[in-house]
């Protein structure tokens, strides 16, 4: 066919701009007292800092975030209502009433609303509230923990294993800092209508007032969640989220020596993350990036190519001038073309960063020319060459 005889594909690479957009190849070095740590940008997912982020660790009460996720999901699906009353069984009460762990102080054989139990978990870190929710969800806390592990894989938590609903020390109840960061992001993204609970400062139940244990809520601008943790084996930990303007970071720290060190380290690293890093939006889904990509043997001579999805990248402010963004596609593009077909890609590169790619898609259908039209186009191309 004429298209095979005269079509000469070329790689079109267009430098759009030196916009300073990237996903870093690795987190920037900064010392931290935490044994395990990770800081990520919420919008782009970029890792700003990591230390032993994939190391299995005792998550303590930070693992309650998985229990909260499961209950939020029940509420969003309509299977549970905030006003539903759940029984405080003797088994759930006995599991914790003599322990030294955090409690909501639920009376045995009483009833408590889902709303109060959630506040007991999130604000008071109540181990007893976790057990009551777990029994209502799965019949037993052991069955609930197995369901948590299964569900965590669906959410992208690749290593976490749950043995109970509260994070009470138990062999093989382990998570990673990276998994906790993923879970934190999912809580914020999947349940914005319920997430505000994490910023409630105190809760009174059974005549006992307890304050939120997240230290950043009291001294760090923009802090609005998530959960602290502490056991003798794990040390002091924190999964936190801070939002300033349009930017949010998620931070997980574990293995610190005291509440004071946890609070100070979390605040210091949060300030570093906002001071030294920035997230830059490049394209939104549907933005036309290449307005006139040449078409071969089509009823239209060109077709616009657009970004398939949103592209936001995070990088240290100091390296922004070195970033480059290019588009690459093989042209001229042979007809027929269907709108939405991936025909190229946007590439973001810079020294020392992981290459970021986003597909380019056709924004319109382009039909193939009839036989006589294809002959004429092939002759014109032979005589005049590629369209200028």
C-alpha cells in the first residue's frame, strides 16, 4: 500500500520547558532519630525522606488506622450508621480492662454507638473500642484481624500483618512505615467526609475526658491527623498529616525514645518538608500538549494530543531550574485514529531523578482517506516531503 511505501516515521521530541518538575530518585538526606521513617507528598506520592521504610516494625496503636479504615468503609457503604449501637461483650471487656493500654473505659455488657466508638479509637486510642468494633464486624477479633490483612493487600499495603484490631503487642503483628503512609493517604483520599474526626481535640465518654494524643495538633500549623503509637518494644511513633495551602504531606515516624523526642522530631521534619520541597502541577487530564501532531493518510492533516491524566511532581526547590519536560511520539501518525488512543508520552527528566512519564492521547477521531485520497497524499509527500 502507498502508506507502507512512502510513510517515513520519525520520532518527534519537543522540549516544552525547563519547568523544574520531577519525582526524586530518592529522598534527600536529613538525619532523624526515628528508627523507621517516611515522608511523602500527598498529591504526587513523591517520597521526600525515607529511612528503613520497608523494615517490618511493631506499629503499636498506629495500626488502629486499619481498623478505622474498615469502619469508615462500613459507614460509607451504608451497612453501618453512626447511631448504630454495638454490644460491649465480656470477652472484649476482659481483653483490656486490666491492661496498661489506652482505654475508652467502656462498661461491660453495655451498648455504645459506632460514632462514640470511632471517637474512642481515634481520639482516646481506646483498645477496648477496637475490640468492640472488631467483634461487631467479623464476630471475633481474630477473624477481624485476618480480614484486615486481606483488605490491606487490596489497598496496596504489601507487607502488613494484623493479629488484632488495636495494635496491642502480639507476635507477628507487624507493619512497615511505607505501608502506614499508604494507609494514611487512603484514609484521607477515600473518606474526606469522615477524616475530620482525626482533628477533634478531645472526647468525653463515661464521664472521662481525654485529649487527642497527636502532639502536632497543638503546635504545628496545618496538622489535622492521624495517630500516635507507643509500646516498649517499638518506642514512640506517629503517623501524621499536615496541610498548608494546597499542599499536604504524610509522615510516619517510629522508634523514638520519648514523647518529647517524637513531638520535636515530627515538628522539625514537617517544617523541613514544607521549606525545602515543593509540588508543581504540570498538566491536568485533557490538557492539549501537542496541538497539531501530523497525521498520515487521514481526513484531517493533524490531531491534537492531550495529557491522559494529571501530572504533579514534587522536588527540592533548589533543583527546579534543572528540570526538563519533553513530548515524544512517532509521527506522522497513521490514520485511522480513535479518540483516546495512546499515541505518545510526556517525559520529565533531570539529573538525579527518576524519569516520569505520562501518556499522550488523541483528542479526536481521524478517519482514513479513501483509496484515491491515499494515492494523492502519497504522491504529494513524495514530491514535497513532510508537511512543514
